[in-house]
C-alpha cells in the first residue's frame, strides 16, 4: 500500500468533491478514508488514499492535483503518509 494524505481547502462551490474524486478514480487511486466539512462557506476535505495502482510518479500526480485545484478555485495538496505523520507528531 502507498498511502497518501490529500487535503482540499477553499471557498465552497458546486462540484469540488465530484471533480477531485473523478480525477482520483481515473488515476486508480483508492480513497480509504475521507472527512469533509463546510464552515462559514469554506470547504475543507481530508482524504487518506492508496495510490499503489497509480502508474504516475508521486510528483506528477501531486502537480496534477495542484493544477486541478487551481482550475476550480481551491488548494489541493498531496503528501506521503509518513511525511504527514512526521510533521504532525506531538
């Protein structure tokens, strides 16, 4: 398994989740866990996903997600799980 953490943050609008999930499905990236909230009009989503079947390099997928976010007005970041965990240790 190649777990990654994907975050999506920005002003809420129609179709954010649909576009992100469609992209992930096309890349064969499986969503293992997902949390999504909208607070005062701001969309916030965090996913744990498995990119084991994704044939692209990590950096390419991360860049494509960032570009997708730019096109829909949100910020999308993908991090390797181990890096995310190290950054958020107490």
